[in-house]
């Protein structure tokens, strides 16, 4: 941890500053001593009240969606209703085709228009 090293450094600076100020410095020596002591106290207080750093979670990478493939709509040929081709087409496609009504009997039991 870095906290004990900083505390030791601050204490060493505060202790060394009391012995390194010459006697003839006068008022300036007291200012230097007060500055070093303030730095040491500020360092101690700052480290004691510091909060741990917040690290954002690692980004989550998601695979891109599959490409969209557009396919043409199939075109079905059916002859126009009520023409001779239509009668032939419906009679071949549906065994229950009624040419008079143009309908056939579906598996659901209802009659449907041949389209």
C-alpha cells in the first residue's frame, strides 16, 4: 500500500524541517516550519479521508445482428377469373370445384372462391 509510505515521508519532512532551519533566519524560519508542518498535516488528512477510486466495469461487446437479406416476393400465376383458362386451372387444382359458383369445397368444410 502507498499510504504508509506517504505518512512516513510526511513525518520525515516535518521532523527534518525543524532541524534544518538556521537560527539567523528569523521570521522566515518560522514560516518555512509552518509551511512544512501544514504540508505534512494536509498530506496525512488527505490520505486518511481519500476514498477508493471507482473503476467502471469493462465494456460488454455484443456480436452484431445477422445481416438482413431481402428476397423478392414469389409471383404466382393465376388466370383472370371467369375465363376459360380459369375454369381449366381451378378444375385441375381442386377436385371439388363447382364451375357454376366458381368455388371449391375446402378441408374446413366451407366453400371458397378459386383465386
